[in-house]
C-alpha cells in the first residue's frame, strides 16, 4: 500500500470513527451488555479496518465496520460462555453439599467431554485454545509464547472452538 493510499485509508477510518463511533458502541453495548466490552470490541474493529488489505473491494466501510464488530462481539460472547461453563464445571470437580449427585455427575461428564475434545485436536490448536479461552490470555501473548503469528493463533483457536462446539452438539 503506498503512502498516499495509506493516508487516504487512515483518513477514511478517522471519518468513520467521528461519524459512527457512538452508534457502533451502542450497537455493541446492546449485544454485549457491557460498555467496557463494547469499547474494547469497537477498538479491535477499528484496528482491523486499519490493517485490512483489500480496502478497494469494500463497498461500504460503515457496513464492513459493523460486520466486523458484530462478528467480534459474537466471538466475545462465545468466549464468555466457554469461560463461564468451564468455571461452573471446574467448581463441580469438588463435591458441594448443596449440589445433587446427578448435577455433579453431569458436570464431571462435561469436563471429561471437553478434555476429550481437546485431546482430539492437534497440539497447537489445543494449546492455543487453553491459553486464550481458558486462561484468558490475549492473542498477542499466546502468539509470543507459542512463537506463532497472531493470525495463526486466531486460526488455531477458531478451529478448536468449532471442534469443541461440534463435539458438544454430538453429545
């Protein structure tokens, strides 16, 4: 991308921010039920817009921005659910008097299912998933630890999420 093209692209994104940021934050806040999450997701969406390669192939920058943000919000909600489910399941590894034996058995089965699904994955996909989704580390941190690009970490995590979802849906 030439310097002139890059500066035009940056100014397009700045204009997009000035004109639509409030609407984008409101859109995301409705989906995520959190202002801070909405702001983080919006920031990541703008960053992706700034680093996209094929700008000229996009008809509507605003539409593309909201599409990226919507997809990122879905990812955030999925991660939130996985973390929540995992925390609930982990808390059931130790018997609690208030829980019924049936509830405990289901929780133990769910943990075993998740572990089995992760064992079926290639090592890098499983490791990236655990580091990002379970431990809550950001993509950059995982990439540095695994000596991979962020893009590859995102790929591995997406692959693992899809595999775990399919595994759960089969059961």
